[in-house]
């Protein structure tokens, strides 16, 4: 495992604080991540991702391109393992050694050897000049302080004719108050169902936040690393802005979709009617003179 991480040591910047929070957050939850994050085992989510990768691969193979991918924030391998099973050459960059360690073991048992890089996404994309046929993000952009800058950096790493793929990040809610209330319900149901041991500690963290001062740099109350690691989880991302940035850098939008989300099937079914929490998917292809 390659390590290029000396970038979270400066606590004076907001970005460094968010990176450090992600380091600690995933150190705490790595062992239970695959049991709690429903995106890693929900059959509908998994099938949607399989279909997306099949679609991207079909285009690349048709045009004589060997699929190679940079999986940004690849974690325990929800995307990377699917790519490896298709014979892709995969590089995974993630800030968490614990998450990469779990991916390494999964890959080893299947006979795969992806390139694993321990680094913040920001640092890696800034320092690296390597290009790929696919650059992917899955439930990652909302963890980053400056996601627009990261999208621009990632776009530069996509080869002509290659793809930018992003999925499972939240959209800016249309009704913020009700979205936050529904998010609390969603989290509570998920905790009770999937991680009951953390339900009461989670309630205590929320109560403690009521009495804590706001961080002056970040403008929010922080009771745990997760409050900062999930940086845009409640405020959401501006997916239309991401589309604009991609078009500016020579990408054609192949697919853009918004869909209702929920950590459990019951909550997601309710949200299909309410549409209070939505995530988005973007598949974009960079223009190429060769095709």
C-alpha cells in the first residue's frame, strides 16, 4: 500500500480539518461499515451500479480501450471489486488505511491486486499526472470540503474519450427543514435496525451538540468526527454546478439522474412519495478526436 498522506497535519485550514475528521471517522467505523452502509449490500443499489459499469465498459471496449479506473475514496471496495471482476486495471485512493486494509483483504481472497494509495483525494489529484479511462466517485464527494475543486481536478485525470462517474451523493434539498427532520428519522431507523449498539450513544451525541459552541471556521457544531466527515451530507451538493463544470472541461453528459434515498427499504419507500432526500448520478464522457 502506497502512502502519500502528509497533508492532514495542518489544522489551520478548513480542508485539513475535514480530512482529519474523515481519518478519525473511518478509523472508528471501518469494521462495521459494510454492515451499516446499505449502499454496499442493497440489491437495487448494487444492480444499478453493475448496470452503469456494464454500460461504461461496453463503450470503452467497442472503441478499443482497455478499461482502467481511478476509484476516488474507494473505501472497502464497493465499486473497485466490481471493476476488478470485469478485468479492469484499478487504482484506489482513500484517506483511511483501515478501509484500504479491508479492501486489500477482500481483493486478495478473490485473486485481485489493485493499486492502493493511502492519501487524501485532494492531495493525490493535485500531485498525480496519471490519466485513466474512468475516474469514479461513489458516495464520496459529500465528504470533501471543496467538492467543486475536486471535480475539476478529477476531470483532468480522465483521458480523451474516457468517463467521469459519480453516484450516491446527496442533492441540495428543496425543503431543508423537512429534509433534516427526515434525515434524522432515516438515521434513527437505520441505527435501530443495523447498528443498535450505537443508537443511544447517537442520541447522546445529538443532545450534546445542543450545548456545544459552533466552530468559528466551519460554522457548525461538532460533537463527533462524523459531524465534520459528512461535510455536505445535510446541505447537499449542487449537481447542476457539477454538470456545468464537466461541460466546461469538454465532457458530454451521458446520464444525469436524481432519485429518492433511504438507508432502509421502509424509509426509502416512504421517501419515494415525499422526495425529501435525493441523491444523484452522473455519467459523463470526455470528448475525443480519436472517436
